[in-house]
C-alpha cells in the first residue's frame, strides 16, 4: 500500500494528503532546509517535498550505488560499483562528474559545495570533496585498510552518514558493526557510540565459514552488508537505527548526543527496519524489491 487509509493513534499522515502519495521510496532523507527527499527506484525518480507539501521531482536515469538529495543544491549520487560521483541539478543538468580514487559506498551533502564520501576499502572513514574544485579536500577517521585482493571473505565497509546542519557535525555509522562516530568540520572526533545488532553473532559465524571456503579456493569475496539499512536524524541531534521488526512494531535504538543509547519499540502497520524521520515522525517504508507488499507509514516520535 502507498498510504494508510485509516488513521490509527499516532499516525501523522494518511490517505491522499500523505507527502509520498504516488511514490514508493526505497531511500529517503531530509535536506539542509528541512525538506523531505525520496528516491523511488521503481520509477527511476527523485522527489522533494517541502513541509507545506510542494513537490519537485526529476528522473534520475540509472540506479545509483548511493544517493543524497537537496532541494537547493541538487542530487548527489555514486555510480554502480562506487567508482564515480555525480552531482546534478533538479532540471537534469550535470554539475560535477568525477572518478573517485577509492571505491565508495556512501555519499552525504554537508554544504553547498561540499559532500562527504565514504570509501569501501581505503584506510579512512570519510573523504570530504570540494565540488567547486572537484578535489578530495580532507580525509577523516583512520580505519583498517581492507585488502580487496587477498583470498577470503570479508565485508566491504558500508558507512551510513547524516549531517547535522544545526550543529555542524557529520555522523558516520558502520552499517554492519553499528559503530557511530560524530565528527566536527575539522575532522575532530566529538563522540562515539556502538549499537550491537541482535543477530551479529550468527552473521559473524556465517562470515567465518564463508571466509574459510574462499581461502580454500584462493579467491576473494567482499559483499556489502547492512545490518542497519538506514540511519535517521531528528532535530535534537539524536541518531536513530532500527534493530528488528515484528508483525506489529519496530525496535529502534536512539543514540543521544552524549553517546547514551536508548531502546524503544514503535507500533506501526508498516513494520520495517527501513525508515526516515521528518516533521517529528518516523516514516517506515519497505524495500520495493522485497517479496512483502510495499507499505509506508508515519508514526509520531515520542
């Protein structure tokens, strides 16, 4: 379903008035001015909606490896395999197209002329790109290099990112290990926190067996793994991820600005571990490629 026809307690938007009416987002976020953006993979389009409900949309022209959008600054994407970065305006005109020195899996707007790009194998967490010069301006966060050619199986690094424009902080979270680091604009670490995924032990065991098999074959295998498929940010600076879902609710973790982690359960008729936050609401949505029926629903943040 695309919208909720009844209005259960806690539902913020429903029926034809829902901001996503006619859209099946597979990714979403909020830009620097508070506008909601959604990428509809099935329709190959990106949609921006203002708090007043004014829509802006454009065809994307290809499935990106990662995306972030801003109603004023444009649409930032990584190409297939994370080898290229593109910035385009909403009228489709290309602004920047560059080949990346390191294969990447995440991109995030942090300013009119700056984006953060998260590499998959390189020994740094995030690279800051100056779009006016098309140059990698800064490397932030030291992490172990991942040898993509060594025999064995290991996860390529996937980093979820959100930029807190009110506080000038970049939040970067490992999508598998659940390690969150907040960086100041100069790269200084402001805080760290970890949310262990409840199924981490079983996934580690599966990877260990896979690693042994690939080493025996003398081959390398580097899949990407999202234990946490999305990270959302609320205006108070709290980062949110979903840990698990049941038929009636979603278990979420709130990572506070002081590093504390709180766990909550949110009742919803669209129990999905994919969600965004907008206008003081969780917006839960299902992957359009899932075998389950598509759904999307907003529930008020409490």
